[in-house]
């Protein structure tokens, strides 16, 4: 299942966004279980996130006042577009 936001801006994997950057989640590619997991962490299509840290292949993001640590196996399913 894929949930995406209509947009003409190019998207990229969350793993390609550098530390200190802000992005908007444009697409989540995954099954229902992954989608429910993202929703339970407050990460949904349209959410604006700040990339706080990238260590190894994991990433820590801030969304709606919460910090969330994501491993690469999950982060690679999130596609984002840069926010100024």
C-alpha cells in the first residue's frame, strides 16, 4: 500500500536528507503494518519533520514536538520533499 500527497516537487528517501534539514513527508511506501506504525508515532503524509541526527544508517527526527528514532529499514520507506 502506498499513501502519497499530490505534488510536482521531486521527492527523495528520508535517508538522503542531511542532519539539520526540514522536510515534509510526501509518501509512505509500505504495507498496512508499517502505515499503522508510522501513524502511531505521529508520522503521516503531510507531516513536517526536522532531521535531528543521522548515525550509521539510522535517523532521529522531530515531528509535532516528539523525537522519533527510525532504523534504515523503516526510514527508506519514507519519501520526503525539502521545506525551506
